[in-house]
C-alpha cells in the first residue's frame, strides 16, 4: 500500500472523518484487519482561520506547503488536503511537492460526471461558495453548471459550519435548515448536491437528502485508496 499523507486539522472533525473513511475503505478492500498506511499533519485551525479572515491566502499557502513537504519527507506517496476551503491554496501546495496532490474538486467532478450530473448545488463555507477557486474549477475545467445558494442561505450555511460543525456540534434545527435549502434549489433545477465542506456530512447524507449527495470528503478518500491500493487490488 502506498502511504497517504493527510494535511488535516481544519477542522479536527474533518480529519477524523478522513481517518475513519480511509481505514474503513482499507478493511473493505483488503480484509477485516487491514488499515490504511497514512501519516497526518494536524494544523492549528485557529491560525488558519485567522489567515482566512485576513485574506492572507499567500501566507496560508506557504504554511500548508511547508506542512505538506513534511508529510512527503515522512514517506507519503500522495497528499490529501482534508478541507475544501483551503484548496484555495492548492497551487502553492502542489508546486512544493514531488508526489501527487489529489485535488478534492477534481475527484468530486469526475464522480458527478460519471453519474450524469450537470447542475450540482454547491454547499460550503462562504469562501468556497463565493470565490472562484472551487466553483470556477468545477465549471471551467469540468463543464459543470454549478448552482450557488443566495446571500441569506450562504450566510446560514457558513454560520452553521463555523459555529457548530467544526466544533463537533450538530442540531436538528441546522439539519432542517440545510434540508430546506437543498429542497429549494432542487426545485430551482439542481440535480445533485455537493457537500463542499468536509464537515457537512455530519448533517446531510444519502439517507436524508432530497437530492443525490456527493460527499467530497468520502469521495476524496475513495480516490486516494484507488491510487494507494491500485497495484495490490489488481494482484
């Protein structure tokens, strides 16, 4: 198995999801006692969030690139950034590495297109929903007609993520609010929903969503395992 490097801590709840999913996937593919070969660099989310608020994406990129290089030095054969928002710094990270960097938006777009989806609703932090680094990549590089919620819905989603989900808090009220948003945009033409924040799966999944769900964290992990286990699974 190739070693998977996880650039995490943004938030810790997200990193837990990644670690659990990678190990569950390894067990499913290789047997009950199998686990994933992975190494984690857990960032201080408070420092990262301060850079987000200050708009210091260059500084954040340097910080994350340095951590990614430490993962590579620890033997990682491929790198995952366990957050959607901080893919705003993906170029800085990828340019610093000599091993593959798996972009979460690319993995998600390929899955959407393979399922025939064309008009996904994008849920995430305000940075992910409003800035072009994510929705633009989905549209320009993959030809998807991304739907972004309106101002009030974006504010509600962003608030729940930073006030609740990153702290491990889930409430029925927030789950109902997210479901109402998905229903509204489904009626407006969305054919699927991208959980474009790695913690949103704590509220929405295939069992309760009125639209087909594309959980970016889980898709990211599946693609990583495809690469890490590809040779083993063919033997």
